């Protein structure tokens, strides 16, 4: 019987041979996929979700014809549902899980407001020729000036005390630029008012209000600038004056229009938030040739825009030569029932800060904060976070309310009900934004 047995083929070498063939085939297939991605770098299909298309942002040289710049006259030819496209950041988007705020042990964003009428305000409203009528509350009739005398005091340490000469030395030969919406413009005006007194009137200048407004100090060869870019990406709302539009359109994958201006700054302070809370947003992708827009809710549209912004930061910013800050959301105080359950008003008539620690109103959206944190956590080596939200939440007394210039006449029924037209979004100056700039000074 033994003679009838055939010689057995070893099983292990056969398995090894089949495995080698499989690896070789997979490698060739993978190489083909990589080649396809490089052939069309504008669209990247990520393996973890084959149903989602990932668009490479800030990339326009692949277009067959130059795209039209969005302005307030731009319209969508048609509107379709959201395709689900996402932003694929160059260099990936690894999450470190922790924001870069400072190298200190003390959390300067955790503290309380202390009444200090000896050292504050840091400047006089009437002494700043660059003050905005939207923020000059005393000029427009506010006589209770307590809002000017509050100082932010961290729990376990002290903020670096504001020193105008030291700040100018930090800015010598540099461009400091604020980029964002009217809240960031308020912080810019605050900074200009904090700084301007040190510069003789014949050695300083301010360019006219435009897309980019520049304060120049000749002696220090320095500028403090504001770039109107409320949605960070290119949009039809980029006119600093005429931007109240019913149909808001953005290019969710492009910051190139604004970046061409901000890329030359040495210190950048960005913000964006409130403009995303005004209903759906139309998306006009860079490669769309027929003017067809997609529609998306504000928070998700904000995430796309911030990912395009983060792509620019991660690929273009060298932290050794450029400092980048992101200011978190500025809270609103639109419903007094949130701090006084028996009331039905808003910030109108409020004269003191909220005095219980940890207060959080509905004007600060937690899902949006989480989205912003997720994106910023991937930029920890390149972006410092100015977390002004919680400290500003306490300041229900700091808004202009009715004490500001209104450019359109108000009807009698509104005038008889001050709460109906109170501005509980922006901030009086001197006031809360000065503390934001003290924090910026602290980190610089």
C-alpha cells in the first residue's frame, strides 16, 4: 500500500506563495489609486467613508477658466441639496485633543470680574478719535459708566499688566491684523484706542473704511489692521458696508481671496461665529461651472469654512515667523430670563455683571464650540486660542443696548419699547474687548 501513496505537496510554502501574489496585486492596485488621486487633486475619496467626497481646498489653478469673484450682486442660478462633500486638508488633520493656549500652568481664562475704578478704563472714550459710533455708549447717552471699570482677574495668577510702550515695541516693524466680523472689528478698534495715545497725531494715520482698514504708526513702522471677512472664506457678504443680503453665498473651499491680504501679516487674530447663526447658507464650490448652489445649515457650513481656513494655516503658517490667534465666540445676552428667571427682557437696563461662576447662556452654542475645538485641536502648534467666551458671558452689562448710533430711523412703536431694538451683541468701548486685548498682550 505504501508504494501506491503519492508524494505530498508541502502546504506551508504554497500558502506563502499565494500570500506574496496577493500582496503584489494589492500594491499595484494601491499605486493605481494614488496615481488617480494625483491626477485629480481637487477630489479625494477617503477610505474610511467611501460615500463621502473630500475636496481639496484653496486650489484654483486646475480650473479651465477664471472663476468670478463673489460680491453682493452674485446670485445662484439654481439651488440643489447638499452633496455631502467635505474638506480634505493638505497634510492630514491629526487631532491632538488639546488646544494651544499658553505655556503657563495658570488658566487665565478662568476667573472673575473685579470692580476697579482706580486703574480702569485704560483709555477715555472721548480721547480716541477712532472710536466707532456703534460702540461709543457714553457719547450716545449712557450715563452709568460702571461698565468701564471692571477688570478681568484670573483665579490663580495675574494677567500681565497692560503697557502701551511695551506693546508698541512688540509691534515694531510688524503688521498686526484682525480678520473677521464686526465683533473682531470692535476688538481692533479697542486695540487702536489702547495704542494711539502714544503716537503724536502727525505721526499716525488711518486709511478710509474699506475691505482692509489700516492704522499706521510712523515711528514704529507698524500697522494695526482690520480685514472684513465675516465668514473667513470668500462670500457675497465681503463688502464691509453693503452686506445685509437675503441670500448668503460662500465658496466653502476657498480662503484665497482674503488670504492674499492676510498672508503678509506678522500677527493674525481671527474670529467667526455670529454670521453662521442667521439661517441656511448657500454653497458655491470652486469647481462649479453652472452657478448651481447647494444649501446647508449654518453650523455645518461654518465647519466647512473653518476646515478650509485650517488648511491654509496648516500648510502656510510657520510659527517661528508668524503668530496666529483664534478668538472664540462672543456671547450675546438676548434673553434676561436666563440670568433672571422672572424677567422678559434682554441686556437693556443691565448695570452689573452676572455674579455666579460658570453661567452659560443660549447665545453661546455648545455644538458650535465643539466643532471649533475639534478643528483648532489639530492646529495646536500653529494657533493660540483666546477663549473669551466664558469670561464675556458674565458681562450682560457690557453691551451698547440703545446707547449707540442707529443708521436707520426707528418707528415710534420700537422707540416706546427699548428692549425691542437693544444691541445685545456688540460691546461698549471702553469695555469687554479691552480685556480680550489684554489677554492678547499677555500671550505676546
